[in-house]
């Protein structure tokens, strides 16, 4: 990996293609760079002008009066490769390519030029960002190498002066594949007085990718949170190590991923493949590694605002105390908090006893604490926030305010500054009126994030609580290792070990391997169960009936049976009419004939291996459990509610492999209908223990035989009452055609 310091923290910059005319991009970037007092040397390079916007210009990078760390190229795409070579000869270490006309254009020419940029970057050892980038900004050095109008800030400082201290580690970095989106985060964050450290737009990513940039920025001391706008990941193997590095550093990644709609999902032989989809796979990876999904620009800016102000004191739980002077808005806030997954408990008696003497008769201290306008005038927000925060019943406080009139805020500014420094729990402000800029500044100086969006306020608090809990769980192995380490151990905490599946005994693994090796591309239920049985996923199937008489003989005498045609050419028996359920022994022969005839009509050339005849399973909650090979992230486990009706319900959750018991239970909780596993209306709870064991065993099977597996479909799986296990009612394995 090349050194990225010359790209993001250069001592000198040459702008190749600088121009006088501010109506064109070459002139606009020159003006933007000149507007800010960049800490290093700036050299305009122009072959046609001796001066550019009042600065001496140079005909080439080689003729600049000093060494150049970073060359910014805003020149035609056709000459970028030549200029890169000249830059390397002149000792340039990094190149930012703003030119467009590469792989984003139709036809082969643009792709060929982009491949050339990549080849030169590797051969010349250059740190190359772009092409088709909108530039980058390093706010600490005031380097604004971009033509984005968001950076035309006039006399306003790039970062609020009170947030530029070396001790402030809550700055926000932006890494975006889209230039316009990347700088829009900055444009929307500045009115909230959010401090930014970097804005980096990666464009086509011919060489450096977004995750390379994130990896570098995680080492920046000032950066405390990173926002990403992601179209795709070109090197999926980068996601896990970068995300884990961010978790260890306690620097949240807030990511918006394009591709929420799944138009064009392929018609799959298994339900699992059709349900997975690339966007869901991305979300599964995000959940596995503690990445916070952003909904839109304002949502992401608001999330970053909370972490920026309160990253050092995230809530220890999801219990929130609410203070309001407006009863209606306090109730609205309580509803929004519950919608976000927070709880609003009644305050403890001791805290209420401290609060009650300050309330009028028509106020209430139960939670939300409705202090009315009278309490605001007499005590102020700071005192009420502090009293509520002292309650052992809450983990955080939200104050519902009107930030329109700055008079009262100025009066208690010192107290707000004090609680901003000393309060042990996070406090957030929501203004139901548009804030006065003076109030925004007071709140920012106090380190109290001020919101105007009700939903974003509560979702930020929920995200902070969830992130803290996730990170503490992630760091547990590190904490244990640190406790047992000798006193002379180095101060740096050890990294967590990479996730691996537990070892499988040679016997079961070899047994399953033999079944897979002998089978064809698609294993119907009987063959699939033979492969899965050694892992305890389901019992092996009994003998197949090949005649109506055999079906009658194999049918149980003491209860109804299910008959299922076995054929690698009929993956979905229900659709083919190749399934009979609730069949009495006396009806088995006729059922056999009926379903085999239906199968031959449905697929006349199908290879029908026989009919599986088994007792019907007892009742239970039906789910689908499967494995799907994602094009980017490899094998993923899918869990969904509804069994054969899962497509209609669309209630599914995915996870990368391997999967342990804790992760299996978390995946069950991720389902929208997770409460169905609980005891409801007198019905027994479902056997979640057995389901999680099944998920872990399936994960182990798929991990052990990853080179063979494309898809596995256990559908439906019936989860019986607690203590009574699960039944796999159907199974299908699709093997990889090409390893």
C-alpha cells in the first residue's frame, strides 16, 4: 500500500489545468483553492498563461520552484496518463484526477484509459485518487482541492473555532464515491456547526478505493466518526479488516449504500437465492461489523452530530429521560423514542422527590418530565437536565426545547457549558421551533447536539446505545486478554482474532464430503439430508418408494404421512403438485400415483428418483433457513419467517459466515416478527435454542464445504414448542458449477 500522506496532507500542491475563468471548472477550483489559506505551497500550472488569477503560473510540474507532493489534474482525459508519467518523473508522490470521461462513459475507450491510470499508479508507486472525482478537502490544513460550490465559504471559517483544539477528537470525515453527495454532507453539516476533518470523493476508484481512504483516516487523531456514501465495494475483502479497525478505535462508520431496490434479481432455483439480494448482503455485513446504516443526508449528518459531541460518553443502555416545557411536544418525543427502540421508564421515587418541589401543580415528574414554561424561567434547561440525569432509571436525557429566542440561553450559557463538560450521561436537545443561530452556537460550545428533526434525534440516541453495546461485546476477547497479560506486556491492545468456524470431526466431515462428491449439481431432499445428517442438521431420509405398493408399505400406520417426489429437476414440489400431505396409510398408493403423474406432466423429462414417505411433523412456527453465495461476500446464511410463504411476508435476515450461537440469536431477533417466537395468548414459546443450534450447525456445514456450495434451502423448517426441537421438512442443496 502506497503512502497516502502526500495525498491528504501534502506540503505542496500543483494544480495542472488552472485557469482564470471562474465560469469553468478549471477556474472554479483555482478560485476555491485560493480562497482558503492552505498551509503549504500552491503552484498553478498552465501551458497557456503566465499568471492565473493573480498568481504566477508554471508551464509544467517539473518547472515549479519547489518539490510537489500532490498534483491535481483537471485536464482532458486523453492526456491524463501522459501527465501522470511527467509528474512521477518530477518527484510527485500523489495525483488527484478530477478529469471525467473514463469508465463512466459508454464504449471501450474510457475503460481502457482508466485501466491505464490504474497500471501507472501501480508501476510508478503513485497514490492516485479518481478519476472522475470532485476532489478532496483537508480542513485542518485548509486544503480545498475541489470545484464544489459547498467549499465557497466566503469569510466563514471551515471549522467552528471552538472545535479546532488538538484535544477535540470528534471531527467528522466524509468518504464518498459520489462527488456531489460527498460535499453535500459538509454543506448540510456546517449550519449545525459540525466540525469536519476531511471530505474525500473517490470517483471511479481506478486505484485507491473508499475503504483504503477510510483505513487511512482512522489513523487521524482528530477524526472521531466517518460518513460514507457507497455505491459498491470493489475489493470486498477490505470491509472486515477496516470495519474491525474502526470498532477497535471507537470511530463509528455511518454508511449509505445505494441499491435498496432489488429490481432484476435473478430467477433462482432456491428461495434463498431469490430472497438474498446484494443490498441485503451489504446490510448483513454492516450488522456483523457494527456499521450504522444512514437513510439520507440529513439523517447521516444528525447521526454524526451526536457521535461528534458525545462519542466519549455513549449511553450505557436504551433508557431515556425526557424533559419538556411543552406537554404535547414531550408526548410526541416519547412516542418517537419508543419507535426508535428506546424505553421511557418512570423515574425513580428519589429523583421525582428532587424534581417535584420545582414543578407547578399542573406539571409532572413521571417521565416525560413536564416542567412547563415556569420551570424554564426559574431553573433553566441545565438544572433540569442534570436532575434527570442523576436518576438511576435512565441512561440519557433528551430536552425538548424552543431554541428560537436566545435570551434565556445566553443567561444560562455557563451552566450549559458546565453540564456539557461534567454530565456523566449524554444529553441531547430537540427544538420544536427553528433554532436561532446564537442558540446553535451556545449548544455547540457546550457539546450538546441540537436537533430539529424529531425522528433523527431519537434514532441518534438509539444508534449510540446500540454502537456502545456492540463495541463492548466485540472487544470482550481483547479485555480478557488484557486482564491476563503480564505486567510487561506492550500497551497496545491485541486485535481480536479473525472469525473462524469451529473444527468439525474428520468422520462427519468426510461423510458429508463423500455425499457431495457423488451427487449431481442439485441434491433433492433425500440426497441433501444424507449430506446434512452428519452435522446434526436433520436425520437422514429413509428408503424411497418406487412403486405405489412400496409407498403403501412405507406409510406409517399410526398417523398421517407426507409423500414427496424426489427429483433434481423439480426443486419446488408444491408448484409441481409433486407433494401430498396428511395421507392415511390406506390412501398412500393412490397418493403416490397422483403426485408422480403430476410431476411427469410438470417436467416430462425429469429424472424421478422415487418418492419419500414419512410421518408428518408436529405443528410449529414455520421458517426458512438457507445458505446463499453472494457475488461479493461469499456464503451468507438467511433466516426468514413464513416457510413456503416467505416471499409474501418478506421478513428475512442475513448473516455472513461463520455464525456462533450469540450471532444466531441476534439474527432471530432481527426478524420483524421475532415476537412470534415468544409465548403469546397462552401458546408455548418456540424452541429458539434448537433453532439457533440448527443455524450454527448449518453455518459449520457450509463453511466446511464452501468449495462445493452455491445454495442450501431448508424450507420449511418447523420450530416446535420450547424443548421439543425443530423439524426440517424439506431440503435442497445446489452445488457450485465452477469452484
